[in-house]
């Protein structure tokens, strides 16, 4: 068993968070090309105190175009939950034989 690369894991994030992109068209993502994670904060206002998280994933499409997705307010816990959901849907070793 090989360990997935960061770009392969981020492709799973795209699949889980933006499944509508996987429609077989020329716009379908086939490869993550870049990624950035931004954390700004904390932001203070009269009614809130929050940090701003942005995950930006660049990808190449089946039609060879380069595009970018932004997932706002997407922190480490969101990333882990998304990958757990992908694992639950795709990993046969997690399913019980009972």
C-alpha cells in the first residue's frame, strides 16, 4: 500500500466538496497542480471574533485548462472530516465483515 501524496489527498477534497465537477466533461478535474492555505485573523467586529481560513486548490482539467477552487472557512478539522468521509465511501478495508 502506498501513501497518497498531498495533491492526491486534495483531489479527494475536491471530489467530496465539489462533486458536481466530476461530470465527464472537459471541465472535470484530473490533477491538482497547486495549493495554498491562508489563515487570517482573528478578525474582530462588534458581534464576532473569528479567524478566516482559505484553502485554494489549483487543478488541471480534462480539457487541459488550469482552474482554481477556493474553500472559505476551511480549517484543519474541516479537511480531516472531508478526508474521513472520502475514506468511508471508498475504503473497503474499513467495512466490517460482521
